[in-house]
């Protein structure tokens, strides 16, 4: 692996000497990509992107099956308001993540869960509300390329991560780009992701020592952006949807895997699997 | 020069950047309170509505983001680039947390690559800590007086009366 300059925090695990070998299963018949991915389409897998929205008209996104917007509303029950119906992407970030997922698993059902609104305060409350909506609406995999550093939200997200796990919902969470507390990406119950080297989305790495458990490309890569455009961007945010895409292939081929089973299959087809 | 502006100048030199700015997070906008480098005079005082720009994303999510050619986003160009007269090739926006709440965003425009830099820069985390400490200490250029100035006259008078009552109570 090459050494990259100016890495986001946690990405160093996947550079230099790399994370070593992924955990080995020692099976008589190793798990292969052909078995793990099936046709590789991710057909029918409900994948939510909790983010700034998804531009359904972007040519790299294709289509969006559902739109849900979660906003802070102190007068509403639970302090949040949930609205369905088409919405824009406020920043371009959610569209970037959705397009990466679509490029790897072209037949997933994308769901835009917009948790950012026209206020800059209280977004962690909307984030938690969006995650709860996913748990209650049969989402199979959720892409969380955002996080919170608010320690007051730690218990809320612990409970949500546990609920998701026992519902067999996979949560894929980007590590923060700075070395600071990030919730829920440092929790063992999520697939936590940081940037690996290169720009090949077919390659990803397993780091069994964590807390950045998975590495995938996210440094200076071309991503979809607002207005049907693309741009070049860096961040652990863009590595997480790569892992989502691979998990969508696995869940499309093997519906109903638990998060722990999916984690085992994913490690078996990682670039550093023995 | 405020302490925050000095921090911007130091960071700009350290990172070999074209410009560095600090915007404090308000309920529905980012308010640029300090900057150094290209477009600094124009950006300070600007308010960027929530739901706009890469800095807005960092403020809303607490997640930093680096984007090359941000002017490809038409909303970025209109809201920020056009107002300062400087369109960067690369922008890095880093949130500043105080007690788990994002209170500001540092924007670094056209940061030099590691090949172009002579020395290893101070870790970005140290800059974030410095700006966070300055804002928490009230030396961020957006103190009580500046906030009072933004109120409507009636509200400002009521706020001044309330603050005076609090200070009187503390003196007793």
C-alpha cells in the first residue's frame, strides 16, 4: 500500500503497512466473491442514505424509491417532523453517496432520508429520528456518512444501533475526518469506515482491530454532485457508501443475514483476506 | 486584528493556503467573523444561509469535507465565490466543536499539497482546538456587543435591560 499525504483521521490504518490480514475462517470451501455477491445487482435491497437528500434526477443516481425528510420541530411529538414526498439535495453530499452505492449495486431500492434542514442546530436529533424511521420501515442497509460529537446523544444512538442489529439492519457509518468522538461510527455494532488507498471501488480492506473496521477508496475521487454535475472530493464520507454497495450485493444474494453473518462474509472477500 | 483573525493568518501561512476563514454557527446561517487571504475583506460579515455550501454541510453535520473545484456546484458559486471575487480550486471545511456542539466552521481555500510545503503543518486538530478555545472564551469577534447590534431596536433595548438586571444581581 502507498503512503498518502493529508489523510483523514483513522485512514492511516489502511495505508503504510496496512491492517494486516482479515480474520480467516479456515473453511473447507472458502467464501468466494461469486458466492457472496450472486449476480452482484443488490436487487430489491432497501438502502437508505441518511444525509442531505438525494437528487433523483442525477444521471448517476438513476432513481429514488422513497423520499423522507426529517426536521427538528419542537412543537411536534418527539421533537421532530417527518414528511414524505420528493425533495432536493441541499448540499450534494447525499447524491454523491447514493451514486457510489448505485455504481456498485445497480438494482438496490434507494431511499433518501434527509436529516439536514434549513437550520444548523439540532441536526443530531433529526439524525436520530431518521435512523429510527429506517428501523421502523424495513430498511436493510443504512448509509451514515455523517455523525455527531454530542455526548448527550450517546445513549440514544446506542439504543438505536442495538435495535437495528436485532432487526438485521446493517448500519454503515463513516469515521469522522478528525480524531474526535464520533457517534455512532465508533460503536462496535456498526460497520465503521475510513479511507483506503486508490480509487478502485471493488477493493476494500478489513481492519479487525478497529475502530475504523473497514477501509475503502475516498481520497480525491470523482463523485456526483448538485445540478447533475460531478466534482472531486475527499473524506471518509465517500468510503462508507463503497462498503454499503458491497453489503448490498451480499444482502441481495443472501437476504436475511444477520449483521454478524454479513460482517463475516464481507471480511472473507476483502482485499486483505488470506 | 482579532485573535481569530490572527489564527486565520497563522493557519494560512502554515498550510500555504490562499485564504482561511472562520464562520460562527447561528440558528439558520453561518456568519463569517474572521478571515485572512484572498477575498478576506469581502467574506467577513457575510451570512451564508443554512442549506448552502460546503461550509454549511460541515456546520450541519459536524463532518469535515474537502471538495476540489467547488465552483462546479452552482449554489456555491453564487453564494460565496461571487461575493468574494475568489473562486478556489479546492476547499476544505472543518467544523469546530465545543462540548459536542458545532459552533463554527473553518474554511481553508487552496491548501498547498504536501509536495509544495516545506514543513509538516500543525495538525488540523490543533487549529480546531485553538479556534474553539477562542470562541468559548468570547474572544471570537462575535461577542455580546456584536450580537446586540444585530437585534431590532426594541429587542436590543429589552436585552440591554435584562443584561443590566443580571449584572446588578451579581453585584449585590
